[in-house]
C-alpha cells in the first residue's frame, strides 16, 4: 500500500513573500496574514495538488531562516492558533502539510546564543554552537567567535553532536506534531546536517505519527547517502531540475534521460521541481516560453514527487540578483487567478489529476521508449497497465512511432479522452510543436 507522499503532488508556499510581509521582524504586534494564506487552500485543491510544503514559518528576524523561537509562528504571519487552523483547513481539504525545519543554524536572537553573549564561558549553552571560542571576536562584534553557515555570521551553526541540542530539537518536532498536526518536515541544509542526528530524527518521528515524511534539501552529492531506511525518505532532486531546464534550452532530451537512468535506484522517492524559492523562475530560465507545457509534462510524469512553486501555475517570471531573492518571492494572492489563468494553468490541473489518479505514478517503474534530441517518450508501469508520455521540444509538428511494452490494442489520451490504436506493438503519435501528451494503455 502506498504512503500519502508517494501519491503526492506538492504546492510550495513561501509565506513571508507571498503575503508581502515586512522584510524585518521589528513589530510587537501579531499580524493575521494566515487569513490570506487560508484563501489559497481552495486554489491549491483546484490545481489537484494534495500536499503543501510551506516555510519558513517560525519566529525569525528577517528572511525566515534566522530562527528566534522554534515554538512560535512568525508574528508577521500570525500566531500558533492561526497556523493550527490553517493545517486543520488543509486536512479538511485532503491536503497534507510539510514545514521547514531549520536545524543547522539559528538566528542571533535565539535564546541560547543570547545567553552566550551575556555570560560568555559561564553560559550553559556555550557548547550548543560549533566552534565557540573566546580567543577571537566575531565580525559582528561578539566577544567570542563561532562557526557560521557559509560565513554568514548572522546564522551561527548549531552543534548537532551535543545531546542537549539534539534533544531540544526533537522536542521541537514533537511540539510541532502535537500542536499543529503537521505531516512532515523539509530539512533546510540537509547536505551538511549530522547523519546521526537525522537517524535519531527518523526513529523519533516514526513513533510520533504514521507516515511522517522527512525530506532534505540536498543540492550536490550521492542522494542515496541521505535517502535510505535509516535517515530521510526523500531529498530535493536538483540534478533533475538542472537537466530539465538545460535539456529543453539545448534541445537535448539525452541529458534528461541520462539523469533519470543514473538515479534509477532511488529516483521515484525524490522531490522534483522546476523552480523554488532559491532558484530563478522556470519561465525566466527557459529560452522558449513555449517549453513550459512540455517541461511540466515531464515533471509530473517522470519518476519523483512533483512540486509546483506558487505562481508557477501562471507562468510568472522572476530572477535573483547578486544581492536579493525578492523577485523569486513576490506578493501574490489566489484572486489573481482570474487575471493570470492561462493554458499552462489548465495543463497543470490536468497533470495533477493524471498523477494522483493513476497508480503508475505511485512508485511505477520507468522505461525509456524513444529518445532523440527533440523528442522523448517513456512509460511508467503498474500491474496490467502503463502510462506513456510523449514530449516534443521542437517548434514543428512531428510524428512518432513509439514501441508499447505491453500487449494492447488501444491507447487513451488522458489529456482529452480520445482513443488511438496500438498496431503491431507501436503507437503512432502526432505531436504539435512544444507539446506533451500522456496516454493510458491497458494490457489485454
């Protein structure tokens, strides 16, 4: 039996950006921006997404990843009660909720760091952070030095080998699960988190809630180091992300197919995406905007757990600068659908329905069927049936003769319900320029 996350289509929300919250958390007043976030739920459900990754959420000083208090929702968004209501409304709509876990570092206003600032070597928390030394001063004027994430001294690194730190963070997760009823955690900077800490987290969360999902942010490396029975269920598939946009830009489907084959051992478990809060919008990365339709067709039907970044359903653009990610995280609201709804929106609605309703996409085996620079066809297999995807990244119409790996006489086009014959073990498909089509074929 499949778990919920094996059948998930995610919608990625960056709440501080999408609500237009202040960039700095200086107010003593709690805002009520969750009332706006609640309004996204019907829109997300209408897109046939059944899971949300939302974050960062917890009390921080600026961008959300400089945590002040792990047990308070960021006051720029609302309070704990308002987030609890948000999760309950999501669950009523059949949507799971996964939150950001920022456990590699804290902000400088976190209680343990402030205690070291005040008491120095007399602080009981001096071993809560990596590399604390009273032999040098930090660049920010502290009377001690410490290890910081990528040299950003506003983000001091926690010492995850310290049992007190581990116990504190596991208690935080227990609090989130009991207080808010979350369904999983996306681990920020998972590529540099302590492995033993993640193993303890896996054991602890599996006891807290059935099918609790742990997904890690990993950009480089062998994903199998993190995705296994002892540690995480999934990690971010940045390899596929890169091969998708460059494969389309270069008219090179071989790059995409090679990546899928290379990750064959674990690719069905990976969290897949074409953009997120750290990456330029896919509509800005693609040289040809007409590639949006076929690239999302690949995202939803290749192995993995697909995710749409908010606004992606409208094909909005946005590129980061050397000093700012703000263009990637604009203020939007679901009422904009009436102005921004486009053919891509309808395409994602259809793809979401296809992905959730067909068991081929819930751990179905991948098989490459046809591959050229500009055309690509592959199958996902379930007992007695396959779903077959055919995509064209050329501007011109093409006709493909795609081998069908099961005995069948008919293929149903899941995009429009039309039927095509399977003759002599092959499916003849006419694809318009920059088109992606999905077929259901049942064994006879």
